[in-house]
């Protein structure tokens, strides 16, 4: 393990300030009774593998909404007698891995939704173009009317549905994507009280 990281953690471990000062210093400060507060109660695995608590994630989502991306500090305030540096190293790594994994997963999901939407919009455009060709070059009147009646509305629907999927649905993912990006870039530290 990197000696600078260990020295920094030891410095954090020895840092004791009153509660008001700690909250003013941190962008997001959360009180912990134990390290288990960060993890699911139903997961008995070690800290470096455990599932992150949904309550914890909900709380930091609320706290991080108005924070500037890239400048976020996540400080966990934990009783001095409960602190263990070696556990904190594993917890920090687990949190970073969790946030990175979900960020990358959401990024891929957003790209796939955009691609799917653009493909559907392209099919709609092709359908409308085909309707124009049918109207222009088909000589049998009944067939011309039937095909254009089917192709035009289908084309418009597919075009608008595809564009809405590509740009509207992927926009919905942006808030979650921004959250996981902020948290992945956040500085995580533990402070005694």
C-alpha cells in the first residue's frame, strides 16, 4: 500500500475537532455509529465485498444534489474508539469501486438507449422516404394509397418515438450519471469525533 495514503489516513485518524467545525469543513458530512452503517444489513461478507446500503446511497444522493461536480468531499464522522485504519482503506476502495462500476454501467446504458433511439428514428425516416417513393413511382392507385397510408404514419411515429428515446430517455439517466460521477471523483475521509 502507498505510504502517503497510510500517512494521510493516520493524520485523519488523529484529527479530532468539535462537531460544528467538522460539519462546516465537509461538503457532505455523515455521522456513523459504526462502519456497518454504510453497508447492507443483509450482507455478511467482508467490507471490501459488501453491498452498499440503499439508505446510505439515498442520503448521499440528497446531500449531493446541489454540489459542484469534481469538488465533492465525503466525510464520515465516526466515534474515535470505533476507528480502524485498515478497515477504512477497504471501505474507501469498496465505495470507489461501487461508484465507478455504476457510473460506467449507466454510461453504457445511456449510449445504448441513444443508439436504439437513433436507429428507430432512422427506420421512421426510411419509412417516410419509402412512402414518398411509393407515391411518386407506383402506378397502381389502390396499392399506392394502401402503402402510403401505412408507411407515412408509421414513419412519423417511429421518427418521433426514436428521437424521444434517443434524447428524452437518455436525459433521464443524466441525474443518476452525474451523481455517480460526483461520487467517483469525491474525496472520501473518516474523521473522529
